[in-house]
C-alpha cells in the first residue's frame, strides 16, 4: 500500500513538473507575438508624382533638378516635368487638365488663366532679370542709360546719327522674351516693325543663336541672363551692359489648378508643393542656386 501511494505521489509530481515546464515554454512562445500585436505601426507617407507644366527657360536653368532631392525628402513629392516652349503653351496644357500645377513667367497670361476659373492661388516666388548685352565699346552708351527702354532708343539714335555699325538683334520668334523686348520699344513710342531692317535684325531663332548673331556683328541684344551665362564661353565681343533694371524684371509664379473644374488632379500634393516653394528654407536654396557654377545667383527671392 505504501509502495502504491509512493508511486502515485511520484507520478503526480512528475505531471506537475511537466505542466510547469509546458506553461513556461508556452509563455516564452507567446510573449513575442503579444508584443507584436500591441506595437504601434509607424505611418510612412507615400511618394506622390506631381505633373508640373513649365517652360524651357525654367527647366534649362537646372533649378528644378537642384530642388528635387529636397522636395522628395521633405514632402515626399517627385516632379514629372512637362517642358513647353513658352508660358502660353504651358498654360494650354493646364487648361486641358494635363498637369497638376503650373510654374510660368508670364504674369498677364497667368492672371487671365486664373480669371477664367482655370487656376487658383497664383503665388510669385522668385524673379530674375533680362539684360541688355552689346559690344564692349558700347557706342550707344547703354551702360549709362536711364532704363532699358531708354537704352534701346539710344541705340536707334546712334544709328540715325550715322553709326551704321550700331545694330540690334531681335529673336522675333513670338516668345515671352521676344514680346518683352518689343514692349520696351513701344514704351518709348517706337514701333519695332517700323525700324529699318539694317538696324533691326530679325533672327527668328532662339536666344543662344540670337546672341551668337549679335556677337558676330558686334550688335546689341536683349537676353535672358541664364542663356548669356551658358553661352559666355562663345562670346568674345559681347558683355552685359545693363542688368537688374526694374523694366527687365522677370517674375516666376506657381499656380494651382482649380479643383472644382479639374477634380481628378493631385490637388493636395500641388498645394503642398506650392507652399513648400515659399518656405524660408526653400527660398534660401533658390537664392543660392547658380553661385557655385556661375559665380552669381540666377534667381532672386522676394
């Protein structure tokens, strides 16, 4: 009897030890699962591709490419850049609903785009200047002129006074830069189409080729500063004679697309992008751009 009692007690003890071991093992196995179930998952913001309509001048400057890594890091936005010949073409893409946001430099056309209820929230975020380049001898004394329009009038006066070597080269290609130049003549009451062909040379070409034509003839030209800097190694006889003039200011704006008219677009991301361009940190990046490569800033911020 005692032997049986001892056997039963031993068996119960063994079962107890086994149960304790299994319980311990169960706790070790379930503990990590419980921790995973109670852990908080960190939200990862998805990367959004934003379709941006803009012009060749802005794209060719390299500014957008320079800003893109910062935009991706800070806003998780990647730009799909749609390059157009000029502002009117970029606006046409926006009117057709082909982009999420617009960056251009034709204030009148941009404001008309907003007035037609196609765009909203137009914001100016930077500017630069057109410049007048010409021969280093500067027979028309452009460098001392009181304004860009006065400088053009002085060129024509110099030609009329007998200096037939004083000529002006115009793109005459219908672009924003071309219209800017022609408006300067009109500001002085001069119709550029009525100017003598020997003085007013029409190239019908882009800015670089027009600069090279003026270089070959020792003529004057209204140019965007970026193209002049990019072409400078080929320009032995031309130099910038008039720069940073208020009449030559070139304003760049970002405009959102009206969400009521175009509900299918990336409006939330476009709004974040527009706001990001105006941040002090982004403005500082823009103000610094160009100094390393050209020794001077290509754009100025307000």
